[in-house]
C-alpha cells in the first residue's frame, strides 16, 4: 500500500503540465511494477477522461481501486494530490510576486515543449496499443472509430461529450457479442 502511495506521490510531483502529462509516468510506473498491463492503462485513461473531475485524480483513484480496492483508491488519490497541493501553495507565493520577471517567463516558455512532447509520446503509445492487434495487424474497428472521431473533432469541432458517446456506440456495434 505504501508503495502505491509513493508511486502516485512521485507521479503527482513530476507531472508538470497537468493530467495528460502524467500518462507516461502512470504507464511506466504501473506497468513496470506489474500493477497493470498497457491495455489496462489505456482503459484507465479513457475512463478517467469520461468521468467528471481532473484526469490526474480520476486516474489515481481508478488505478488504486483496480490494484488494491477502496483503500488503494484512497491511498493513490492522496498520493497524487498531496504534491500538487504543496507545490501550488509554494509556487503561487513565488509566481505572483515575480510574474513579470524575464526569468520566470523564460522558464515557463522552456517547459511548454516538454509538456507537449510528453503528451505526444503518450498519445503515440496509446495509438499503437489501441489500433494494432497483438500480432501487429491493424485493428479495423478501432481504426474506423479513430478516423471518424478524429474527423468529427477536427472538421466539425464536435463536443467531446458527443464524441465519447458516439465512440461508445461504435464500440458496441463493432465489439459487442
């Protein structure tokens, strides 16, 4: 239980950029520790996005529940939230008193590419695990759903809630027995 707390404490501590930036750390730590498979982490991210609230808290809660039940959910959630709360208080005091500083602005500009690259890396990992079958072939149903959702999101600027609903319905159509 303590190990789960420290895994999520570390994830919370080093997830600069928000919930999506923590996805590579969740993947590395939970899969590496044997708590979850890559497919389970992919499902965890999808569920965390569909439920109300911050993705980081949802992901920690769901992962903790999956690995150790209700106690695991509480421990993982506390682990991921505690560093954020502590750092936010310290950074807020520092940042608001020096917001116009060239040093602060330079650091913020320097961190943006890191956040984008972490999110892009996670996206590529999940795309491969979602669109390819274990033998390496393309998963046709998933590819059709991806193409449709991507098109609706990009061209029609469809609401994410509608995209989730449509994806769930398409998943039922392709994969339900």
